[in-house]
C-alpha cells in the first residue's frame, strides 16, 4: 500500500524532508512517527523537544513557524484533515530546548539579519 507523502520544513531554515504516512492512523500516531524519525534522521539530542506544526497557520498573532504545535489526538489523520487536500498539506518541524532558548535565539538572529540587510540596502541606494 502506498501512503501519501508530506513535506516537512525545519522552522526558520531551508532544510526540508519528506515523510510518507498512513493516514488511517491517529494524529497522536502521526506526531510520534514523525518526531521519532526526525530524532533518528537528523541525530537530534533527545533532551531537545521536537514539535510538529501545520504550515499555513499564519495569523496576526504569530508567524507560521511559531504557530501552536499539533496536539496529540485519537482522531484519525484523514478525518482530522478531511476538509483539506492531503497533497497540499505540509508541516514545520520546530526544535527547541525545554526553556525555548533555541526558538528565541533563531528569532533574534533573523531580526538582526533582517535589520542588517535593510541597512545594507538603504546604504546602497
């Protein structure tokens, strides 16, 4: 049996990976399956927290990569996403420490790089 393939992008990076998943399994099984594969495939230390975020959840409150993580549920994956085309569904992988330092550091680096790039663009006009 062939399962749908989903794209996962590490939050605030250009790194992507694809995983296939049996959509007749639950959201909890999906989260565990992806997280376990990410730990192995990217040799991530087990003291770091890996979260899965549905892409495209950009609001005025937060950027897509900072959206709340997908919560475990006994709902079957294909039922949970029944209103969406599964072939267009993608996710972020967010890795952080227990006190969220990784996310804060990445956000700060992005702000600093954005300001530096803006400054360089303005000085070259």
